[in-house]
């Protein structure tokens, strides 16, 4: 097991420090502002045109590797997501992530857009939907190996209900009650980018 002594204690001051780094980087600050304006202007998902706009912007700013924006947007429209988003239904993430009939050329398996789906739901409802990506995953696993702040395996983070609970466990264990899930998302992501280069491997 790794000691992960290079990790800082995730205090509220540390979270604020990295949130400030986020805000001082124009790419992140204005990217977030643009998404906020877009989702405020088009809060619902009953128009294909509106959904295409939102999918396109998230895909571009977050590099979620969606090469068929129309198919994904059409799938979201067919899922009739608005009530489930408002209710914070965790199963909606998996519903959005799969079923677009977009397949890899290598093995013809359907692509699962789990990370994109967490982002799409999060920008509609930031209380009930945390954002998953590889840097968040690496940071959570590293802290778990060091402090056992939550009981989970790497594969569990791909189950959204469990993943969101792990984020809440992180807040509780480190007494970060002054921060919300969105604050923690930003910290885990930007801190992870700094601490875990591409060569770093979690168990």
C-alpha cells in the first residue's frame, strides 16, 4: 500500500487555495462562466437544438471526446431527463452515458460516456451530481489509500450513486462542511492535475 506522503491534508484553507487557482486561470474561469450562462439560458431538455448546444459546449470545454454530438443530444432528448435531473436520480447518469449506439472502431463495443454524463447532470443540478474524471478518480483513490476516508474500490467510482457518496464521505471525514460538492469537484480536479502526472498509476 502506498503511503502517499506527498498529499496535503485537505483542509478548508487548502480547498480555497486550489479554488483560487481555478479562478485565476482564465481558461477555467471563463469556461465555467460560459457554461453557467448557457445553462441558465437553456435550463430544460425538451428542445434538440438546446441540447445540441449544451452537449457541444461541454464536449469542447471539458474534452469529453464525443465525436457524434447529434446522436448524444438525440439520446438525451429521448430520455426525457428534466424531472429526473431535478430529483437528483443517480440512475440518470448511467441512462445518459449509454444507449447512443456509438461504437468503437477497434472492438465495436458501445461507448460509455460516464464522465460526460456526470458533467451534463452536474451543470443542471450541482447539489446531487458530482463530476467524475480521471484526475478526480486518482485523487480520491490516493486519499483513500492514505487515510481510508471511505470504503470503496476503483471500479465503484464508475457507479454514480457510490461515487457521489464517496464525495460526501470526503467532505465529512475531512470536516469540510463549509464546502459543497462543486467546491470539492474543483479541488479534486485541479489538485489531481498537479499531483498526478500521466505516468502515475493508482492500484
